[in-house]
C-alpha cells in the first residue's frame, strides 16, 4: 500500500535577509552584505552566529510564518 503525505511548499522571498537577521533578537546587521563574513556576534544580544546555520533557522521561521498566515486565511 502506498501512502502519500501532503507537504505544502512555501517560497521565501529571495531578498529576505535571512543571514543578516539575528535569530535570537531579530537585529538586522547591515555589515553582513559581504558574504565572506562567515561568523558574527550580535551587538544587541551577544549571541554568536554561524552565517549558514543562522540563515537556515530564519528561513524555517519565515516559512512557518507564511504557513500560519495561509492557515488563518482559510478559516
């Protein structure tokens, strides 16, 4: 027996500043336009970030936000 599971796909805007946003406090670091900077410390909350892991967390949260927005519209 085949089981199909439906997973909605949401496209996050390509200009969403996922690697520039602190996933802890939401501060947008303007110094991170240079993609050669791989790690950074948030000047507001002090959390140390790996650029790729931080971006992944922010993209996941943005996708969840988009999903909940669509879910609320269907009610």
